[in-house]
C-alpha cells in the first residue's frame, strides 16, 4: 500500500503571511516569464507522474474510487491537460491584433495583451479532488498568476497528496496549499485576491460571491444543478438506459453534471426501465456492492443526506435501494415519482439516486425542466435530431450532451461552466488560461499622426461637421427597423433581401 501523508490543517493565524508572500512574488514579475511558467507546469507533470500510486491510494481512501476511475478522471486528465497547456502556451501568450478596427484607427495599431490576473485563490471540491483542484491551478500557472490552492477537507487523503506534490515540485514562493475547514476558508476569504475560483455547492458559492463583492474581486463559480435528462418516445431505450446509468455509476453518482432526474415519455417508459435492469446486471454481474468498480459516498454526513432524501420520497423504488451505512455504500436506485415537489426532485442529489418522472410528450418535459431548474449545469435530450434541437432552443443550461450523459463535460479541451444559478465563468483547455488572464487592450500613437489629431484639440468651433464626416456610420435600416438594401446588395441576394433567402431560392430551382 502506497504511503499517503496525514492531512495537517494550516494555522489560521499564519494565512495572512502566506498570502502576502505569494503576492510579493507576483509583484516581483517572476511569474510573467513564459519559460518560468512552462518549467513549473512541467515540474507539476512529473510531480503527478512520480506520485501516481499515492493519488490512486488517496482516491481509494476518500471515495472508494477504482484505479480505472482515478486514472480516467484524475491522473490522466491532469497530466494530459499540462501537456496540452505546454504545447499551446507560447502561442496563447502572444499579443493579438485587435479585430473590428476601422481604417481611421488602424495607424495606432490596437492590440490585446494577455496579462495575468495576479494572485488567485482556488478552492477545490471533494468529488474529483485532484481534477477539480489542479485543473484550475494549471490554468493559473499557465496565465502567469501566483496561486494558493485550498483543497476540500472532505477528501483528506487527496488534499494531503496534492500538498506534498506542490511543496516538493513547485516554486514555494509562488504556489502553495492551505489546508483546513470553515475557519481556514474564512481566513482565506478575508484576504484580498485578484481572482477567486470556486468549485462546489451553490450555498457556499453564494457566500464566496458576497465576500468577493466587498473588494470587487472577480469570481468563477463552478456549481451544480438539478440537471434533467429527457427521453422522447423516439429515443433508443437501450442506449438511453446504458448511457444514463453510467452517468450515475461514475464516482457513485457524485458528479455535479450528471442528470438529477429523468423525464421519460410514458410510451417508452416500460422499455426504458427494462433496459436499465439489463444494463445494471451487465455492468455488475456479481452485484453492485461486490464490484471493485463502484465507489462509495464520501462521508457519513453525505450518506445520511442521501438516505434522508430517499426516505422522504413518496416515489416507488423500481431498482436498487440497498444501503450499508458502515461502508457508506448506496446502490444505484431508480425511483418513479409523480410529484414535481418530491424530495428527489427539489434538491440536487449528488449521489446514485435516479428519479424517473413520466411525461405525456416533449412539450410537457420541456415545461417541467424549466420549472424544476431553469439554468441547470447540463441537459441531456434523447430522441431525434429535431427533438434534441427543440430542447436546446427552449431551455438554458451550462452545457448539453445529445443522446448521452455529460459527454461534453468529458472533453478536457472544451470550455466548461455553468449559467445562472449553476455557475459563472468557464475553464478547461484554453478557457483555463483565459479564466486567469486579463485581455488588456493598448494602442501606440505615432508622432506623425499629430496633424490628423488636431481635430480633437480645442477650440472646437467649426470642427463638428468635419468630425462627423470622418466618424459617422450610416444605418442600413429605417425608423421601423426594416433593413434598406442598396442596388448592389439587392443584386448579391437576387432580390430576396437576404443571403439565406438567395440560397433557398437556388436550392428550389
């Protein structure tokens, strides 16, 4: 068994000094060097690589994760992310020529410079303790920030391993870890930050956002939501069952982006339920509890919370329901509910509970999804392409996967984030770099332009007509909002009034 260090909380009284040290390093401009950033990223890669066994053991202790799941969602994810960053960082940090610049403004050569935000605080989550902590941490390093990482104390083994890696492999003057619970987190939030990145519950996210607002600190919030899956009568019940069951098996359902409930057309419900049973038997031929591939609930408090949700439900258990408090085991449990105010519908379960709500048609499903949570983190329609696009056009969500459970969230280079009450901001891939980068616009005015700039200097008498000729754009619409077309634009669109109309006419000929 790989040795995992014990978790030691950081003394709260030491936190201001720790933050000041990290901030002083940023103001020394040490981290602005691209080569410095690349060196730190490469060292972090080898820190993970050299300690893979410790990460596997830590995730097993904290969450009962299998070696496969830990590699899939923690180790391999972060190692690949670092390599992707290293390959692309030299390109991303270059100044960009600003788009949409008029001819009169081009002589000042408007550009966008990529500046690091500064000294940042990253607060991780327990469900994917490595990925959800080191993911944004990698983005902060790439952007040239200095950073303090606060891992979740609810995954103590993983938190201790991350501290060991960062302490042993990275520059301690620029990057450090603060461990602790509520008192230590409060002490951290009392400090001034240039950016706070938080992953976790909406309740804590609200507290962090309020605290950050006191100092006008920008915040990225990666929260959760009551994410719906919608299965129409035209869906493939076997594929829907297998894919959505997997989404609730991974990490024992402790996945913020997995479906919280499933809206199923009554016509396909019996076939879907039968396929769920077949899929569970196929995935766990020796039973769920005996499988080395199924995890456990993170702690007693979360296990009791899930049990209470199930106990208070008025729904009917159709599959699963087995529990073991000592092992913190909770079998994937399918429950048919008929009340939108059921305990399994009104709160995010963040566990292997699978409420199924029968509906009469897609319109009812969309209406229900919008009423339960109008800005979830994800939405998952199963059916025809037309039905899926109807769902996307009539709902909102942080992201979506059509005919699958959160596939969009499994692509490490695809921007990921919430909307509304499921979060703000995004990260992963280039979006991680952007999350900790300020796009600083600047211009350079040459001396020879002074003659052209005379118009801006007082006195202004007689200058307004000249300025209007140089500056004013002419609208192509009338007072009723109707677009007016010139003869040239009319000819280009074949008289239809729009390019798309011209294409349609051509196709019909």
